[in-house]
C-alpha cells in the first residue's frame, strides 16, 4: 500500500465522485460495490465524519479545492440534521427531514470534530461557534446535564460503557488542536484519559466494553464482551495522547492494551481481527462475532504501527505487516476502489456494499492519512495538530 497515493487516487475520489449531494447538501453513504447509490436516507454520523475527513485531508494532505468544496457543502447541511432541542438526529431523509433520533450523542461529537477541522481550514468564526456548540451538547449529554433515555434501567443494572468516554477523548483531542483552544480542552482530555485508565475498563485480561459504575467486572454476556477493534482504537488514542503530552503512563497502558487484545482478537486460522469475543469463552451474543469488519482492521493497523514507531516493539511491527497484507488481499477492491466492509470468518465477502449507515468515509481515510504521516515523519504528532 502506498498510503498517500492510494488516498488521493482511490479512497477519497471514490467518495467525492459518488456520494456528495450538491442538490440537497450533505453526503450519501449507501453505495454499492461500484459506487452507485442504493438508498437515500442519510447517516448523520457521516455528515460530521465526512466533514472531518475532507477538511482534514485539505489541512494535512493536499490543498485540493474539491476537498474544501465538499466539506463546505456538508457543513451547510448540518443545521438540517439538528432538532429544535439542539440534539442531532441519527438518520435523516435526503433533504434533511428527521427520521431517527437515538439516545447516543455520537452525531454531535462527529459534527464537532468536522466543524473544528473545517474551522482550521477556513478561519471562519461561525464554523468555530458550530464546533463549540456541538461539543457542548455532547459534553452535557456525557455528564448527564442533558438527560438522555438510558439504554438499560439504571435502577436495576449499574454499569458504564467504554465507547462514550473513548469518543469524548478523541473529540476533545480535535477540539484542542484549534488555535487558542488548548487551555480550554486539555483539562477535559485529561479527564477522559484518566477515566479510561483508572475507571475500571482496563482489567488484567482485557479492556472491557462495560463495567460496573465503580469499575468492577460484570459476569454477564454484556459484561464479558470484548470488542477488539474498540480496544485497539482506544490504545492508539491513548498512545497518541501520551506522545503529545509526554504522559508515559498513557503510552505504557496503550502498549498493555495492545498486548492483551491481540490474542483475543486475531484469527490465527484465517487472519484478521474478529468483531467480538467473550472473555470467558462463553458463546458471544453478537451473531456477527467472528466476522471481519473493515474498521477493526484499520484501528489494529494504526495501533500496532504506532506502537512500533514509538517504542520499537518488533512483535507489533510484525502484526502490522501481517494486517496490512491481509487487508490488501481481502478488503481492498482492486477493480472498483475503496474497501469491502464485511467479510465472513473465512474471508469471503459477505456483502459487496461499499457504504451504509455505519460505513462511509471515516475509518479508511483516517487510516490512510495517519499512515501517510507516519510514512513521512515516523511519528503521529503531525496528524494530531
């Protein structure tokens, strides 16, 4: 893989050519193998994610006006994705009428990072205000200031999940990177970092997806589940944070997460990273548990390569090289561009779609951008700026 070249000649052009909606604004993500649109409902997650991708590519990779044009088009669609209470929808129609609204506030976190990166490209104070507005809504939801419908009755089940704090850390890292914003967001990044490190998620054998409110292991199907992709994504967030802020504790923890996650996630028979596993070897409840999804491979590649570059861990370098070859062999569509999203356990393609409500221009372009920077600098720090 030539990450910079492939990003500019394959990955980004696939989405620029097929997904940008210049009639209604925003982006479509339901694309088939060749990039044809097979559904017009729009993922609000991907309005923010795609806004971030095209803005980041413009800021970091190449001052291509097509990237900026696409980003501004998506930014203009965000108000249509926002309900009267300031919360964002999960899905909307092609012209921006609300379809589904979820308890999760990830739509807001992705809108915040997209606006933040566009602000870095344009210097437009209105875009800065939008970034801070969406971040504030997400933060209030995270802290419980804004009440959201709980997934499980808290009176009968006492637990907390890794994904919200993990996403809040990544969001704050982007917000902090805007000029003049370090002092405002750095303490929040430290708050989220400490919760991942000390809140009970990092246990002896795994980084858990769910633990009790006081950080204890929950011996239930939900409590035993490990999501290797999430764990490895969290690991590189922690390592990048540690490198940027010279926090050795975070770097060491990230190394440990990688070391305990790889044996749980790697399919030694067919290669690649599986979707879920039960820590105690019980049957996972997720029916797709042994499938190979696009995004865990991407996060595993970043985590293992960053670990090698930062610490010289040769075993992690070996895993990175194996994953790179695996993805090039099975995930990359050499004829039509981009990556397949879903493989069976034996690496046969489950569905030829290139995008849906959950898969679009984010994990793969982010992988290629991170890798391009590490190719050229031997570090992730330029990516974090």
